[in-house]
């Protein structure tokens, strides 16, 4: 960060200090917290624990040619940059469109240079500031009183796509697979609540406590909020190395250690999950090969099984050495959107997604992250997330999964509900099918 205002401070409780900092920062128009929740032994590490606050002045929100605008912003700033890329930026990369319903209104892309940056480490925090004295910031934060979370009444969520229609769509997609249009396709559905008022920070703290995800984010752009408990990395750059880590394959956690081990083995041995997983690994290898040196793209780990609070997931790690002539932003563009959220082949899958889904994905299955001054970056996959437009009082989450030839429609629907479990618990919510409009 281009500033001389920097200082380090000891922390007795990083968790409490982060909550106080987010309370203190509530009026900033741009907030981006990235948190790893101390997830152990994630391959190639987790998110770096950073909190960026922007004043709304030093940013980009391009209406077209988004990646070109981001590249120019990176070249000019030579600073920390935080922000998001919507799934629908795909329309700028390929000849595609998105005309489905959007109740949220997130910008297609938004990146900002922070006015204040907090860099968290075990036992201490470094505060960088462009204008204010870090010591004054630290003292002001310490004066904050931690606010207690209140329990809301039960909140009803309605499916944008009713269950009957979802099951019919799965069957239709399987017909496309039989006809050779796609090998697999990621089908998602939205659950929404209108006239909803929530405390975004309290909701984030609750979801984060439930999920403890390695790619968590609390993200605010004016009246729009992302409350994210993502277990998945999209793409990371460290020096000249790229890392992609798609997730494909999900089972529940057990009630005890014996059940837990049973479900872990079920996922590892599942031919269906392994088949759909390897297709996405191949797709990501191809995406990375567009930016990496010939012969450098490798699968570092295949079919890794990792446990999270609600589920086990199958994760693979693909690596490659970035070609020196390729700009860091072009590496992101070449892999976007992530194959784990589209299907294979990617373009045809995205065409069918628009045909069979009822909601615009927007920031869901997009990405949030940072680009550092030395042009390293790390971006997550926006899943297991609550999205909220405070002005419209529109509350939403989406869940989905990969549809393949041998998918069982009812089981695919059950997997969606499993992925929604933590969100519903955090929001004290329930899905109401028969009242859906």
C-alpha cells in the first residue's frame, strides 16, 4: 500500500477485534473481509486474512470490457485492489446473454483501492492507512462494544424454481447429455425472501460461526451485501505459479466419528462423483493451459476429500507456471467463469444454464478476492452465500450441483437442500414451497 501510515498492534482476541472493526467500519461504502477461519491443512493454503475499507472514490465499475478496465486499473494503481467479478461477465468473454430475473442488482464488476487495510496474523494485526493515523484507528476500534446477535423470527424462503420444475429440468438436461450437447451441467436454483430486514454483520458472524469456511467473505458495496462461507478457491497466483482448486462431489457429515468415516468413504468411492469431478479437472487444466507455459500444467492432487462443518467435499488441485508474457488479469479471464460452476463443455453448459435456470446468477458463482501490489492474487468461488440488497429488502441464496447422465433428480434436489443447511440455520429460515409465487 502506497502509504507511510503503518503500524502493528498485538491482539488478545483476533475474533473480537475483527467484529469490533467491522462494527466501527459500518459506514464505509466499500468493505471486503477475507477470512480463512484457521482451516487446517488446506492444499496451497487458505485465504489471507485481510480487511479492506474503501471510501467509494478510488474504484472501477466498468459497464463493458470489464477485464480490460481491470487490467488498466492494476497497471495504474500498483496498490492493493479488492473486489468482485459477477458470473454474468461471461457475456463479455463469450457470445452469451443473461436475461433471467435479478432481484439483487450487484454490478458486473467492482474493484477498489482500500483507504484502510487490516492484515491479520496470529496474535497481531498490521494497519495500513492512506490518511488516518493507525494508532488513532486502533484506539477507536478498541472502544467499540461487541453487539450481541439477536435471534430473528422464522423467515420464509420461496423457491424461484419449484421442486417439480427442478426435477423436470434435471431430466431435460439428461436428455441433452444423451444427445451429446454436454457431458455435465451445473444447475442452480434461487431461494428468496422479500420485504426482509436483516443485520448483515450479525448474519455473517452467525454463518461464519456455523460454517468456519476457508474462503469466507463479508463484502459490502453500498446497499449490497455478500455474506459468504465458501469452501472453494477459484484461482490463486503466487509469484509465477497458478493454482485452481475445483470442488465437485458432496456428502453429509455423520453424527459421530464412525458415521463420519462412513460418509467420507462413500464420497471417495462414488463412481458418479469421481466421473463428474474428473471432467471439471480436465476443463480447469485446459483453462490454465491458456495462460501457462507448455507442459507446466499438472494435477497436484486428485480426488482429495476434505471435511467442513456441514459436509465432506471432493477437491483437486491443478497447478501451472504462468507464462511471463501473460498479464495476471488475463490469467483470471482465461479461467472465468470457473468450470465447477458451469459444466463441460463450458460454453454450451452456460447456454443451457440460461435456458433452465430461473434467476440471474449475478455474484453467486462469481468471485471475490484481491490482487496484491506485486500482482499476486487469490479469488474464491461465491457459493454457500447469502446475498442481500438492503434498499430493496431482497434476501437471496442459491444452491446447485452437477447434473450427469446417471444423476437421480430427487437426490440432486436433496443435495441442494444439504448445501442450504448452514444458510437456513444462520438466517433462522425455512423453505416454503406451496406459498411460492
